[in-house]
């Protein structure tokens, strides 16, 4: 075939494919237009997964009658005029392509009335061609109906999933808009059924309540931090560590209100949770980053799902620190309460129950945890200013109260049942699960070490021969690098074993054969690299930790306590299994009728 310039109609269709990949991409563009028009209410209605009908209606400023046809031309936009504008984009749209692209592959009717006009206009298009324009007398704002999307692109239709699955994607998208714009009232209707409706009050927690339900919304922790050095404000709601999901769908990030996919930002935030998350679990987060427009390049992705940030590492670092600080401030420590309240420190629901019991103001502005300077005994000292509203506020008669735990001096008292360490510290007595605590400490240390190339390694006096199955050997051969980085030295030994010659020093007392076998199993799994490394760290920590039932010397107890104190995650309770339980002086005094 000779080379020739394509018909405009064909070129349109090709270009449309980039922007409008599936029904949810059309919905995304239409809702963005509504938001750019300053809408305070946006209604989204779909049928047949968006393939039959998409209707997006807003109460925004509308399109002047004289410009309605222009809006459907490619690269026609009211949002920027010079190339310089590209470097400081304040709107969600700017490419001037969406309406043209959607129109090219569907049948459209647009109704609009501009705020300065008495009469609006309606415009009908078919496959990008204008069929007719008429005056239209309706309310201010814009409604756009997209029928039979991809009717003229049969190849695209074949690749789409079921209507249910497309509708699910659109639902997720609308939820993200709701979290990104709590000040806007969104309503999503699928097949005539109202699926989502947000109040548009401007309160992120209220929007989130409609998306995730009341109990989750109440448990979320508010954060709002400004980092002067990286020019970023970080605000939003983050879930407590025990409220997790098996995938990343609960992670929502917005940069200047734009919902973005960012693996690296997700990673930075999840890293803040890491010590408290089970491998393969992901938190629920709705996080807004606000940056100067000139620090963000939105023009790197056809559907604008990714952006580039100047100083990305610093910004992500700031997000990491903000989330981590908030978690440390609010993650409570189960406390031994009134004798009859054991349920409150039992299962995974604890954090949650306690968090929901907190007065909202406490959750919104969490107190600083106490430290050595002001921490001595204040928890129980009558009349002393409480260092922590969380533990002093609702204590009376409530039995169990969450209490921040960042002790800096724990004095060992002894061991109970060779399983629990008893220590005295700020404001009372601490009971520490020795296995869980040691596991936590080791986990943190391993995680801290794993990005250091060639971590410290301790040669074994007697190398350990470990018989391994074929898949285990294959895993070590292919992915054993992850273990070498942690300080393991090993090699194949005969046809069905490996010999272990050196291990990370902190694992010296582990069951080494078991650790290597389990590690190989973890590496065999189909986990993603990051999840795999996490599971590996968790497995090694578990193997390296002292067990319940191990008798410990006072010296060992002292060392473990010291390491626990250095581990600022000591009060997280992963799997809902507490590491530390606190019996306050107040409680003791009450029990002994000294108060
Ligand atoms: P972009 O959003 O990149 O400018 P679009 O093709 O999405 O490009 O829209 C073209 C133009 O049509 C916009 O710049 C805007 O002026 C106008 N427009 C589209 N949708 C709306 C709407 N819902 N309300 C008001 N104006 C709109
Ligand atoms: Mg647009």
C-alpha cells in the first residue's frame, strides 16, 4: 500500500483509542470537565457498564452557545493558551482532546447553559460529526449523554470485560473522585440504582464514610502536615494498621486533587506501616499532596493517571514521615483495665474498637506520646498534667483505654511463665510478650538492613547442611540473592542439599535449617518481589526470636527491652496480637483502694 495521510475520521479514531480506552476513561474525562467547570454537584449515570449509556450532569459554569461545537474539536480547550501555561496547570483537563475523542467513537447529545446566558444550547453528534445544534432552555450547567460507546470500533468492544466489571471500574473511579473532592456532591447511579452519594460537605471523612462505611470512616486517623523544605502539604485520612485489605485498592493518592497512580508513593506510604502490616496486606489511605503547580508535570500520560513531581524523593519522604508519625501518635497500647474487661485486649478488632470509642477531637489531633522528659510516673500521679489525653481522658470507669507507648526506660522486673517479661516503666507496669516483642525487634532490624548491600554476616563454626526439595533448591538458585543481601552465605551441597556457612549475626540463635527451608519456601511463592521480601523478613524474624517457654536471663531481658525501646514500632499490634500490655499506676491504686 502506498503511504498516504489518513482520513481525518480514521485519524480521530486512532487518537481516540489513546484517551478513551474503556468506558471508565470516558467517565473520567467527563467528570474532570465537570469539576473544571466549578461544579458543586456531579451526577453520573450509566447503563450496560457504560457501553449503553454514560450521562454526566453538572451544575458548573456551562459552555457558551457559540462554543459548543468548538468544544468537540481536537485540541480545543479553554484551559490553557500558551505553552508556558503547561508548566502551571491548575485544572484537571488541559489537552483539549477528551470530548473529541469520546465523540469520535459514540453518539453524543450535549445540553448546556452558560452562567451568563439566558438560553443554552444542545448539540447532537454521531461518530464525531455534528448532526444538529438547537437552542435549549434548561438550568445552568452541562449534561452530556454518551450512547453506544465504541459502536464503530468493534475491535475495542471485543477487548472489554463484562458490563458488571466495567461498571465496577467506574464505581471505583467515582469513589476516587469523591475522596479527591469532598466539597463536591457526587451521585452515581448504575442501571437506575443509586450506588453512591456523597454529601459534598467538604469533610473528607464524610465522603469516605459513603465509600467505605461508617465503622471504617470513624477509625481513620486524620493527618495534616506541611513540609516547608519540600513545599508540600500532606493531608487526609489514614487507616489504623489492623484495618487492611488484600490488595492496594484502598490506597488513594491525590496530587493537587488529581487522582494518581504512583507505585513509588504507595511504597513510601506502605513502608510507614510496614512493621505493623502482615505481608500481603495493604492499608486504607486517602492522602492528598498539595504542591505548587509549577512543581508538578501533569503532561506525561495520555489519561493523566501519572504525574511527575520535582523533588519526588523528598516529597515521598515527607509523606512517609507524616504517615509514620501519625501512626505512632495514635496506635494505642492495650492496657490492663478493670478486671472484667479482657475482651478489649484480645483480637484484631481491638484497635478498631478503641479507636472508635475515642472522642473525635482526640482522633483528629492526636497527642504527642510521652518521653522520658515528662513521662515519669505522670500517668498515675494524681493532679499531674496528663501527658496523653488518650490515656487520661476516658480512663474513668471505662476499664480499658488506649495509651501511647514510647517508653525510654523500662526496668526489668522478671519473667512470668517463661513467656512474659515484666518491667516497670513510665506510669506503671508493662507486660511484654517475649516472642512477639523479639520478633518485632528482629523484623525491624532485618528490614533496616535489607537495603544495605552485603549486610553483616557471621560465619558459622560448624556449617549446617540443609536438605531441600527441588522447588526449594530452585528458589535459592534463582532468587537466593535476597537472602545473601540479608547476610546469608550458602551454596549447593550435593544433589539435594544446601550448606549454610554464615548468617546475619542477629539470627545466630535461630533454628537455622528451619529458617533456610522456610525462606526458600517464601521465595518459591508467586508473591511480588516486595511482598516476598517482606514475608522473608517476617519468616526470619519469627525463626530468630526467642520462643514462649524459653527461660531468659536478666541480662537477656535487659537487652531485649533496650532493643524494644529503640524500636519505635514496639506498640504496634500486628495481627491484633499485642506486644505490650500496660497496667497503670492509676489502675493499681484503684484496685488497692488507694484512690
Ligand atoms: P479539556 O478538558 O482538556 O480542555 P475537553 O475536550 O475535555 O478538553 O473539553 C473541551 C472544552 O470544553 C473545555 O476546555 C471546556 O471549555 C469545555 N467543557 C467541556 N465539558 C464542560 C463542562 N462539563 N462544563 C463546562 N465546560 C466544559
Ligand atoms: Mg477535559
